[in-house]
C-alpha cells in the first residue's frame, strides 16, 4: 500500500541520517580542533619536567569570595634529562579540565573548544633525574657570563 506509515523504515532512516550527521560533526570538530603534537627533540638530551604548586599562607587571595583562600602559584620547570623513548609523556596542561574551563570563562567561547587540550602530551617525562649536563659547552659558558 502506497502512503502507509512503516515505523521500522522510519526508525532505520532516522538512525542512518543521525549516524551520518554525527560522523560529519565528529570529522569537522577533529579538523577544527586537532590534538596537536610537539616536534620530537633533536638534541642529545631528553626533557624532564616537574610541576610545583605553592600556597602562600601569609597572603589572602584577593580574587575570590572565599575568605579562607590564600595566594597560589603553579610553576613548571623543564630541564635536560636522559632520553627515554618508552617512558610516559607528561601532559601539556596538567589539570586541563580546570584550566580549560577557566580559560573558557575568561575568553567567552564554550568550554568544549578547549577540551581537546587534555589529550595533548609533550616530549617531556615527569620527574626523571637531571642529566649530567656538561657545563663547559659554549651555551653554558655564555650564560655564566651573564651572571657576572
């Protein structure tokens, strides 16, 4: 019978269109917001990194409504380390969800535009020992001249 409504056909067609639309959206988002990679280091040293979180209990935080909050500072240091090809790489942003949601609030765009940063890794390895750097290299000796 022509013109008869068939629920199964409608469901299959709707699911097919929704699946194709979802695939196109995922493709567009992955092209627009790629998970980028840093170039592999070419020098003789690997990269180590360590992150510090300091709280100054003597200074209240001015930019919050919480009267018990104190000033905080995050610092990340990168240093020459023994190269390690199979060690787990450090994330680009350690607490990406908190940082990206704050960035979205400050900048205005929706938070999902920054969410891909949680998948970005660096070439650094967290907490590895400092390599035995030769301080007699020309770069190091030129830096020591700056300290005088």
